[in-house]
C-alpha cells in the first residue's frame, strides 16, 4: 500500500464537499446507532460523575471486563457520588479498583472528586475548561463528559474514531504522529453535529467497536459505507497504518511467597505510581537458589515483558525479610478479597500458589 497522503490531506474535502453531505453522514450514523444501541449503564445517565467513572475505567480496560466482572456497578454502589469518593480512604479506593490495573486512574478519580467538591461545591459545571482541569482528564475525556453528560457539542477522538476516520478517508500515513492526531481532531470537529451530539459521539465510537473493527471491517453492515474511500480503494483492512513498534525489553522478576500460620507477608510498593499498593517481596537470585520455584508466568507492562518467578520462602529465612522490608503480615483466613490492594501480577501469583500449595502449607 503506497502512501497517498499529501499535505493537507485532501480526501476529507472531496468526500464532504457537496452541500448536506456532512449532515447526511451524521444522520446515517445516528440512525444506525439508535436502532441497535447497546444499553450500557453509563448511557442511561447524564450524571457527569457516573460518566467520568466509566470513561476512566474504560481508558485501559475493555467494556466486557468493566461490565461482566462488575467493576462499574460495584464502584458506583460503593462510591455513588463526588462527595463519597472525595471523603473515602485511599486504601479503600485502590482496593475497589483492584483487578483493573493502572491504579493512577483511581487516584486521579479521587483527586478529581476532591476538586469538584472543593472548587465547584460538588457540582461539576458544564464548562470544557473546568472538566479538562480535572486530574486524569485529557481532551478526549473532557469531550466525552461534555457531550455525554451535558449534551454540549465537543468532538472526541480515541482509537476507535481514528480507525474509522483513517479508513473512511483512506489515510495511509502512520496515524500515531502528532500531526496525524491533530488532523483527526480537526476533522472530527467538523463532523460533530451541534444537535444530538451525545448520540453522534456514541455512534462513531460504536461503529469502531462493532463494525469498523480492528481485526476486520464489516463494510457490508456499515451505515456510512457509501462515504468510505478506504473501502473503495480496497485498503480499509490494512488501515490504520502505524509507525514501527518499539522493541519489547524482557525482564526477570523473582518474588517470595512467605506464608506462615495462615498469614502472608506483603511489602509496601514504593514510587509515585504504585503508592498505596502492596506486593510480594522481591528476592535475589542467590537467595532463591535453593528454594522451591512454585510458579512462573509472564506479564506485560509498558515496554517490558516481565517473567515473574515465585519462590516459596522457608520459615528460617522469613525473619530476615521482616527485618529489612517495610512489610506486614496479613491473614489469609478471610480470603484474598480481604488482603490490601495488590498489583495484578502479585494477586494472580498468590491466587495460583494458594490453590496449588494449600495442602502442603497446611493452612
Ligand atoms: Fe469501516 Fe468499512 Fe465502514 Fe469504511 S465501509 S468505515 S472500512 S466498516
């Protein structure tokens, strides 16, 4: 596929040059959306708090996970409004987020709630700059809150929207550059209607989720197929183009499972990103040389592929860990749900090790 892009990219003007074409595009998308819309809980409300919660949860987590595993409903029950969240203990907030990962989202949500309570009297105003000023809120999320909660005209551009527009406009240059992203924001802005913006923004994202999917676009079911230059040129399946991916760096992490008398020893995480979380203590290669390796699996974090090795630490070595680490013993009697918030890999390791070793360790 050869690049066809000239600057400025001319296809948008060609596709939408005729009078009324943009309105026709908007109308088709909205009609398609309304006739088959998914009834997500955050679509049944115009509460900016509920919408911000859903947007932050969905930033790095799939809809199916957030819904089917009950993260959203549990959160809304536990922290139903700005005030409750602002006044909660950080430890409880992180615990409620456990399993979703990227805990900074939870911290930002609580900081945003604090700001709404302190500066806006508990009522987020329908003002783009005020929404954008909330911690963890970027241009996309501010646009989502403005349109979904307040019905105000605001474009949104996320991965779904970029994929749809790249295919629609047969945009063959890499989409993950600042110039391309800025181009998509400006074209999304021109396509966003003044009326029914909530439905339009939901529609264009849903088109990317259901029809113009990453794996394979289903052009026959697409309500805007007649506008699509990528479909016409036969390039849609290869778009959007991306810059070459950065290399993944392998890493090895050894951790110890200290279990004694029905309790487990955990260490406090350090560093800003992981503040408030707990983990299995790290062990060195020398320490672990004679210990039993109980589990091994890989997980990805940023640009690393980490291989996590879990060792059972013998009772004789535990005292040394207690002395040198900022850690605590926690009871296993009430199940993992009663442990403090743990990073996902450690939680998974503890779960697997407990199932495998329950009889051996006799608790
Ligand atoms: Fe995507 Fe196909 Fe629709 Fe074009 S016609 S927007 S490629 S689903």
